[in-house]
């Protein structure tokens, strides 16, 4: 009798799974059929991809939170919906650089890469090199572009390639920590810091290093690693190290030190510098970053980490990234096949300038928000004189609004609250890198929000 009941239970479970699978397939095809906009909305609602998988990128490092539109402090607040705004959810929590998609579409087949089945099948690229999985074509493209833009010195440096600068970040922590220390190394960064740093540092509960918080508050007389992000994620400021003690080691994360975001002043000349294609050219999905490292032993240890972690870095990605970076360099040079409007950094610069103008206008109209201001500088690369136009807006809710993330959520705008970055809830970070339509709707909606609090 019992086994009969169990069987029935199992059968109904099976049925349920089959039905649920059918429903999901139906839903997926519906989503795909409805195109881009709908996919975006579904994704916004449950923070999952169309197949129900957790979407994992930089921002997936943030602790899971309920991204439904329930809000603790605010119910839905009335927003004047304009003709351009259909009232749907706008998700600017993630730093997904899809604003560059339009440019790369316009370039058509110029950056198409074809790789035959027999190519790039070995683990190895050049076993004589410290970074033995670094493709020389990618290294050449990196050096060429830095020389052209003038944003970092490459002479006398080792290039270490990584699966995104996320892997290089972990490789660098491993490389800088002695394996026989009596306690884990302190890792600090000045608040507001990139929200993934604490999570990436502590998720494996390493015995080598541990997150020690805001660099401004670090008082221990102990060795430490300070992460210096310049321009900074989330607030766009140009930064220098803040602890400045002799037991410190510095890692410069220069993901945003490119001329579409900030005037290039001098070529960066630090011991360890991290870059990524995610924010320079917008190819976050290629998962490729590079480190410029002065010290040979550190470069060796970083390489060792990547060897232990993933036995190298995708060659397919390196070849694709090399093509992309060479294209960017060619577009600046105006080779015979290129027009002035093909200049990649001009595209990025103009688009960011337009968006910051839109955003500042919206903020001025609403009078409950404020934004940081930036000093003006002349870019040694482009010759433009401008104020930084960062990849993220660091918005502050003024007055009685204590929780800016919840407040904006009640207006169906998803952002990331200040607490993730080590500061107060009156701040939020907003991605400026989404597709045109989404950004325009956001700016439009923000300008209509007034300070009604339920
Ligand atoms: C400051 C900073 N460093 C590193 C990363 C990660 O880059 P990647 O996509 O190359 O892992 C990001 C991504 O948002 C970032 O903002």
C-alpha cells in the first residue's frame, strides 16, 4: 500500500516536471519571440536569464536580493509616464556595457573572426614566455593600443592575460600573499569601493587574504593590499592610494581609464595595473582582461594561479579580442578602409557626453537628486576638454529619502544601493552603459519623479 502511494507520488511529480518543462519551453519561445524588450523585462523581474539560470557577470557578485518590485519603505509612487516611457521596469543595476553594441553592429564584418576546428587546440601559446598561454597577437594589440591612447606604460612590463580582470584580481591577491604568513593579508579599498571586491576576496574564505574594508579606516600596523580603482567604480572619481604606509602593496584597477570616460592625463605607470575589454571596448562576454606587471616574480605567481585555476585562458577569446583591439587602433589611425566616424573612442565619448547631459538635465528638473561634479581636463589623446563622464552615475537622494534604492525601485528603476559599496543607503549606483532606448527611458522617467514619499 505504502509503495503504491509512493509510486503515485513519484508519478505525479514526474507529471508535474513534464508539465512544468512544457510550460517553460512555451514561455521561453514566447520570450524569444517577443524579442529584446521582453527578454529584458523578464530578466529584470527575476534576475535570471531566459533559461532560468542565474545571470553571472560582475554584478552577480552582489548578494542575492529580492528583485521583485516589493519595496519595504515605499509603495509604488505615481510617476508621470510620458509618451516615450511605457512604464516598464528599467534595470540599471548591472554594469553590462551594451551601449557599444550599436557601434560594433555598424562596423559589420570588420571584426568578424573565423576559427577553424583545427586551430588553437593546444593548451600552450608560447612556452618560452612567463605567461605561456598568452597569444602573441593579443599581446601586440594590447601594446599597440596603450601606446596610441597613452593611458599606460607597457615598456618593461609583463603582460598576464586573464579570464576577465576578475580572474586577474584573484591571481594578484594570490601572487602578493606569502604562503607562510601567520595570518591572512588585509585587503582594503577606499569607500565607495567596487561592490565585487569584498565578495571576490572572501568567497573562498582563503587563509591567504581577507577583506579588511574601507582603506580610509584601516589602522592596523600590518601588511596590506590596497586596491586603487581609477576612475572609480561607483563614483567616477580619479583616485590615488590613501593608506600610504610602507607595508602596503598597491593594485591599480584601471578598467575605466579610457578616453570615452575621462580625460587621459598621463600614461599610468604603476607596478600592477589591471585592464579589461569589458569596459574598454564593451566586450564583457569575451571575458578577457590583462595585467601589466613590473615584477617578474609577481607575473610568474599570477600565471601560476591561472594555471591552477583554469589552465590558461581561452585562445578563441584572445584572438577575438586581438581583432577588436586592432580594429580600435585602426579606427583611430583612419586607415584607408576607415572613416572619421568609425573612430571607436569618438563614438564612446560622444555617447557618454550625450547621456551625461541628459542625466544632469533630468536630475536638475527633479530637484531631489544630486550627482558628483568632476574637474575639467584636456585629454592628451583626443584633445577634448571635458569633465569625466563615468560609466556609472553615483546618484544621491536628498532630503527625507533615506533609502534611495528602494525609492527608485518604487518607480520601477532598479539600481544598486550605497551599502554594497561601503557607504550609506542615500546613494545608488546607476549604469550609464545600457542600450540607447533603455537609457533614454530612464532619463525621461527620472526627470518626472518628485519627492512624494508614502
Ligand atoms: C573596477 C572594475 N574592475 C573589474 C571589473 C571586472 O571586469 P571583467 O569583466 O573583466 O571581469 C569591473 C566590472 O564591472 C569593474 O568595474
